[in-house]
């Protein structure tokens, strides 16, 4: 159960940062790690791909140091989902942290 909860937190975290600017996988892994999430590429990249497939993120490719790096940015659908999630998070925090 905790894994599913944390995967939801990770998705919201990704949308949050993609709303601030473009993100890429390795940077996002480091960012999540700084918040105590230990996540592998085998977990992160399928999440990024599913968020893109579902229309929450867009992706562009760029060659960096001879490798193709995928950059992700939030979509309007992603912004709407993030705003809804923030409202639900605030409501939950207000309820359980009293």
C-alpha cells in the first residue's frame, strides 16, 4: 500500500516540477532522492511515459553529449490535474494534521 501512495506523490512531484520548467529523468531522480524517495530508472521512466501518454506531459528530444535526452513539460491537462491534486492535498493535510 505504501508503494502506491508514494507513487502518487512522485507523480504529483513530477507535475509540480514540469510546471516550473522542462525536466529530464536523471535530474528528476536526483530531485526525488533529495526528498527521500529511492526510485530506479525502471520505475521513473514508465511513470514519465505514462504521464506523457495520458496527456499530462509533452516530450521533446535533444542530443546532449552524444545521447538523446528527453525533456518533459507539463500540458494544460497536467496543470489542471496538478491544481486539483493541490486542493485535495491541502484538504487532507488540514484534516489529518489537526
